[in-house]
């Protein structure tokens, strides 16, 4: 149906960045739309979905009109919407590249769910497309925007744990539905590694601020389980960082829900358990002074993510987790799959010595002011 571009905006929305949410599945419905409603710097201006009735129902529930709902074939009509400055891609992994490139051609900034693509080549093409179009691309790594994870990073990099020696992280859950797109290699690119194992990989890099120099991995893919005909069930992997620091991680689609991060130094340690859910994070730091469990005012992880990207758009800054951050994780995951196939340690190309080599403007955490 022909859709007219919005012209008039409330003043409160005119100063904020309008987003089109592309895909209205569970994450969009339960997390992103509510988060945007409380955001200081962003708001939802449009929805893109294959289910028109569902889209219109959501539109009415969240103060939009039927004309704010677009089909995927109508995606390019967003180019006419001056109030839509950015899109948030919330689609199966294999569709990320197509919609990022289409958005870039329209001149829209892009926030894309993780993983950025299905492999490093795919992800790099997305970065290149956005750079050529002069738009910003941010990888949606929500855990790099929470006060809990930043407190863990500060403890590690501020010396409270002494010299860090080893780290470990677990992210496992049971995926029961054999028809889920996450179990289809065509759509997901892999099994638990690029989905939930990526949280461990990404946060290990984040708390250290360093990049691994080598990787080693093993994976298990049972023969008689219909869920794992195309993708692995479990992956165990090791990352070797500079100065002999080693990290171990475990991810699986067939183990009881567990998410944790542990960092051990020669003067202290920290534990995040749980480490990756949307709410209820808990951090405990232990050293010679005893055990502390910092607390923070309530915050919405997705709201913080929206706010940071909107602030970067308004101030013309590179996001803290730009597309390049997503590419780097794909480089490492590609190497992990190579190691699992060969049974050998795989050295990563061009070791990065610079701290936070792929990150941009640091986010403003709750309570830090404007």
C-alpha cells in the first residue's frame, strides 16, 4: 500500500533519533519497543514486518499508526521518511547483510543485532557498504553498555585483581525446537557459537581490552539428534592473549541455562553469575580486603544501547561497538571453526597490540550525566 512520509513531529521526538525496527519477533516485542519508549535519545518511528496484521496491532499499542508499518518489499519507502534516521535490524543472521546494505543505500544509520553476519567476509562487506554510504553501523553488543560489565572491566584493567592470569566463561541453554531458525545453518551460520557463545567471546575481549593471538576449539555434533543435523551442539574453546593470559569458554544448545564470567588474577578474582541475561546481573569481586558486590540503579540494557547510538548520530561519533567490532568477532569465530575442524591451534592474522583496537566512543553510563 502507498505510504506517506511523516512530516510533523512532536518536539520531544524531533530532538530524538527515530528508529525503524526491522523484524518484530519476541526480542522486538518484549525488549526493544519497551526500551525505546523509555529512551532519552531514541524512539520507534516505524516497524517493518512480513505480518501486516501483527505489525498494525503493535503500531496501535505503541502510539504509531497503520501507515508506520511497512512490509519487507516496502523497506525502501523508509528512504522518504525524514523522521526515520536509523534502522535496527532484528532478523535471522543470514539476512543481516542484505538489510544493512539496503539501509545504507537509503542513507540510514544502522544498528544491527549480533552476530553481525554469518562470517567475517559477510560482516566486512556490511562495514564497507556503510562506510561508502557515509552512515554509521553499530553492532548490538548490549553487554558492553551495562554498569555491571563496565565495573568488571574496571576491576580487571584498574589493577584490583593484580596481574590477570586466566578467565573463563560459560553460556549454555537448551534449544528444544528442531525447526528453530537458529538450528538451520543457512540462516544462523552456525550453532551456539555465533548465537550465545558469542557473548562469552565478546565479553572476554571487552574486559581485557585486548585481542587474542591464537585460538583452539573442539566441537560436538551428535549424529542421532534431529536438532543438530546442520549445526554443532556444543563448542569448547580457548583464547590466547598477550603476556600468556588464557581464557576458556564453553557454549551449548543442550545444557541447562547457565551464564557466567570469571576472571582470576594473582591478587584477586571476580565472578559474574548470571553474566548475560537481560536483567538480574550479579557481580562479585574478591581480593585481600574481602568480597564486594556492587549495586546499581535499575537500567534497561537495550535502552542504554539505543541511547548510545542515538548520541553518536547526533554528535557524529563512532559507536563504542561499531561494525568493525562485529567483524573482529567473526574473524575469531571463523578461526575457532577452523581449529575445531583441524584439531590444531590457529594463529590469528595481524595481532592487535592497541587496546580496544576496534572500538569507538566510550558510552555514557547511567548517572554520568550528559
